[in-house]
C-alpha cells in the first residue's frame, strides 16, 4: 500500500547516522518487497536485528492437505472446530493450495507467541472479539469485522482483550487493494469502495522496557522448504520491539468491513464488484448488507455460474445469506464451490428472493485460481450432506 507514514524518531536523511541521547548508534533496517523494487520502510532499532543466538525446529500443526477428490462442493462448520487458544500456534488448517492457506482459531485472552510469517502476507479477518496486535511498527487495535493485514516477515503477536475468532488467510505472496482501484501512483481512486482514511495503521512506536529489551526472546518463524511449509524457533539476543522510529510505505494496518461501500446495480452484479484485496492467484471479496437490484424483473440472488478458472470459498459471518437458504449453511459455515461444478442459489431461494429490496448478510469470500485442498481442520467439521442440497425437493 503506497501510502507514506512516519512514526517516532527518524533522521533527516536516510542511511545516515542516527544516535540516541547518549551517542549510541541506532541500527537501521530496510524492510522491502520485491528485491528493492517495491514498497519498503526503514526501521531504527536499539539492538542488532540480525543477532540470533539459537535456532530450533518449530513443529507446526498438521499442514497435510487432501485433494477434493472425488470432486464435490463442501460445507465446513467452523464453529464446531475445536482449537487451542493461542492465536498463532493453535491455528488449524482448513483449506489451502500452493498460493494461499486458510486457517481458523478461537483464542483465549493470553498473548500469543511472537511470530513472523516469512512466506507471505497475512490477512486475518476478525469474526468476533477485540484486542491489539503488537508489531515492530507499533500497535494495532482490532475489533470484530476488521481485516488485519500484516506484511510478510513482520514480527508481531496477538494480545486479545477477549476471546476472539480469527479467520486467517495466509498468502505465499503480498496482499494489496485491487490494481483497478489504484492510480498509477498508488492512490485509491474515486470509484474504489474504500479509501485511505479507512485504513488504520499504528499510531505510535511500541517500545518494551529496558530490561525486556536486553533479554533473549524467542520468535516463531513460518517459512518454506522444498517440502512445503515449516517452522523455526529463532532466539534473538534482544527483543524485536526496540524500534524507536520508522518511515515508509510498508506496514501493517486494519480495515473494517463497516467502512466498505458495496457496489450495486439494476440487475445482479458479479462477485468482482465485492472485491477488497488481491494476492497472487487469489482474491478476497466481502458481501455486506446492501440494497439490491432495482430492475422490476430482477432476480436478486446470484445466477448459476461455472467459475471455470476458480475455486470459491465463502465464509458466512452474519445475517442470513439469501442464496444458501435451505442448504444447512449457517453462521460460521464455509462453503467450497470448486471449479468444474456449476453452483448458485438453492432452488427454493430464487422465488423467495423476488421483490427483495435489501439483503442483510455478511460473508468473506476467497476465490483461488488453483484448486483448493482440504486441511485436517476442514475435514473434521464437514457436513456430508451439503453436496446433494440442490437436488432436495426437486421432482424426479
């Protein structure tokens, strides 16, 4: 997100000496994307950010994925998924492929481990709960309905104020607003469904006390090998929350779905009008309370469609999703509609939607351009009857 910010103490000129009141040099770190060719920020540390004193294996939760074979649509009931309470270590893999993984966790109120995802950006949707995310850039407050976007390799930890339900979208790439909503210089355009004032970054630097800063600390790092996703426990000589200042265009931020402006039309609009973010080989959309189609003969629920290039994942967050009435889907459900299967509304919902002027529903959608596989978390909460729900009640 090319939107400049500066917090704390930074020198007037980059890559020059920056010292504390006692004359000690701060250590400058460039955190940048795409090999010095894209967005970056400069951070100024009290300690040496490279100083590690230990490296051990972090055994991740089960990352095995099972192909969706034989092919069928799936319904996964996430509210039935039992997890531990750590926002990082207890995530359970629900769906994934080589581009993106979707995990779910219900937290307690204890702070998570310090964590860094070195594979890609994370976009965590807060289904319920509130708290803060402490990062090397500062603190982000979060609440229900927030997307928390954390750039790749940002050291952070979750500190819930109350138990929180987190829907974790972990990319193998960067996550950003759709290019069609951005000017050539990176500003969100007038036709975009949100703008920069809706994005909330840290408001101050976050420094631990001197004693904590000087002590060794463990950071969990998720990274890749040729065999897939793995984890390492790195022990640092000093605490990473020692940044006295930073500036640049790369940093974590939150965006709440209440600030999204749905785009509607005279007839039913296709899913891309609901897009909020994109990554490599996937997009994120949100379907929110809105006025619906105003043509006198409009059919407000979606038409049947074959997304021949995509798998579609819908996470049902609030309200009553009109197109899925009669399917067994409820709040906390995921539907997976794979490429190769024509999907759309339950037959009974089509007539029922006619004349509707407004939908009261909230859902988060991820469309992928490579097939999704099921993680162990998804398999244990699957509704085995969902695939046949379109045929219920039909005359044969």
